[in-house]
C-alpha cells in the first residue's frame, strides 16, 4: 500500500501511530487491570444514577480500595 511511497506514509503518519499504539496496548500484560478499572468506573457511574447513589458508590469504592490494598504494591 505505502511501499515506496514516502508521501503516503507521511500523510498517514498519525493514523499509523494510533494503530501501532492500539496494537501495543492490546498485547500489554496490564490490559486486564485496565479492563477491571473501566468496569469499576462504569459501576460507579451507574451507582450515581440510583436514588441512593451516594451510598452505593461509597460501598463499591470501599470494596475496590480494600481489594487494592490487599494486593502487593508491585501489582498496582
């Protein structure tokens, strides 16, 4: 596609960088931690929408912090 066409590579340099970063992220060993953090964030946002949102969010946040504190520091 871009072989021998440096102008095309320069035009699409930003897109190529984003694609490379995406591939690196998907192969990174910390991806599961990122997925769990995103799940926690979604849960907190949904909890804020409840009538008792503040209380359920505080409870969920406390459980998350307790789990994190039990992990060795190297796993944070």
